[in-house]
C-alpha cells in the first residue's frame, strides 16, 4: 500500500475528531498530504468511524484522481485540494460541523478574539467567507467552497489564522499535519463556544488589545516563539498544558 504512515495518521486524525465529539455519524473529514509525492490521503465517504481502517483511506493526486483505494473519497475532497494548492505550507485539512463554530458560520459572524485562549492559536478573528453564488452552488460546489476560502485569505498568511467559517455551512481548519488540522478544529470549537458565551453575557464585549494578541500568538508561533520545549512539543499535534 502507498503512504502507510500517512494513512495511519489520517485515520488517527479522523478518529480524534470523533473522540472529541466534533462529528455525528459520518460527518466530518480530515486529510493529509505528502508534498514529496504530490498525493493526498483522505477519509472515505460514508464509512462509520468505528469500522474505518488505514486501508479504507483513499489516496488521490492533486487533481482528485484516485491513485489507490477501492472506496469513494469524502465528497469534500475538492475543497481540501483547493486549500492544498493555495496554501503550500499546510500538511493537513479538517472539516466538521461542530456545534458552536457552525453557529457562528450560520450567523455569518466572524469570531472576535475575546481572550488569550483564542490568541494562543489564532492571530485575530476567525473570518467568515462570502456566500457562494447560485451558479457556484449548482456547478462544482465543493471546489467553489475551496475557492471562496482562498478569496477570504487573499493576501493573508493562512498560518496566522488556521481556520475559517464557510458562510451558512461550517468550519474548515488546517495545520502542519492531519492531526494538526484536527487539533485546530478542536481548539476552534472551544474558542467558538467561549466566544458565544462571552457575547451572551456581554453583547458589546470588546476584542482584546493588539498588544495582548501579539504577545500570546507570537510567543507560541514564528521565529520569536519561546513557549514549550525547544524540540517543539506542539508539532506532535498534541495540545500541551499551559
Ligand atoms: Zn460540510
């Protein structure tokens, strides 16, 4: 089988979404990419999580042609492919309809950065895409979902805010690996939940000041990062304590 290690990682990242309660039934999908091979590994469509094995994962090229696998790929594959093409540094993509992130996506409201929990992972608000046009929905819907995300991030570093809310739909997130994308989906859901309650308690709550946002994001990300251990404890995709 091709890409055994990546198949295992992608399976594990999908199971983690399920374990964290971010998906119901067969909702949700995570993929990972081997940049070296130009190949993507993604969850198959409609297979229950408890029955998925590494060999069920589907391997495709960046045009979406199946290179190895007997099952059909997740129907959201074209969205994942657009993100891999647009964001050359990412190694994984996750998509869920997790409750609170989807609430913000349905309300078409960006999630403001109300606190340092958010600022540790996202350098500013989580944006909402434009609505798709009727034509974009009728023809090549999943590909156009990827393109509307690309438009939303035009000129912005996708590493600074590794998630987006697709208007009227739900969140996509990405990361250095499949598990990194899942981790960002889990953190996004937590951030969306506490932001929802913040607005509930105080409708005119302000985002944190830019100094606090900078401090929290930059101490964990980029050249001046000093959080964690020198070997880079965060690269495993595990969420470390603080
Ligand atoms: Zn969806």
